[in-house]
C-alpha cells in the first residue's frame, strides 16, 4: 500500500483533481482508503470494456490536469502512454485504493516544487 500524506504533492494533487471531477466527496484524510469502486464513475453493472473506456477518460483528464494545469512533468523513463496505462490499470481494479492510484501518479510525475 502507498503512503497517503498531505505532504506528498501526488496525493494532494490527485485528491484535488478527483474532488474537482466529482469522483469523490470525502475529505483528504478519508479519501486514501477509498476503493476504485467507491468513485462515482465506477459501476459494478458496467462491462469490463465500458469500465476500461471510462477509466481511460478519467486517466486522460487527470493527465491533462497534472501536466497542463499543475505543471507536472514525467519522471525519467515515463511517457504519457505509460502513465495513462498505469493509471488505467488501477482505475479498473475495484480492489485498488485511491492511495494506490496516488503511488502510480507519484511514480509517473514530478509535480511543481517537488524535490527529486
């Protein structure tokens, strides 16, 4: 499991983005333990293909917010395709938690002011 901390830009940017997208409505502290099937886009009635399509839309939007809105750049060895694929893998897995998604985001992006 990933650490969920308000001292981590990946966590705070992810939470802010998901909150603005109305994918969650919980406060920061409670959001890390939410599972993907707790997010509003996720429906257990959807087919795997539809869930992947919706996850792709969510991942695309998050990537744009991270890079264009927050000024994030990709980590070494990561490109948009890899970052998107990794986010989609988590978003489509109902057992994964928001903090798992934050870990993937942290591994893919360097956010403004983040020291590496």
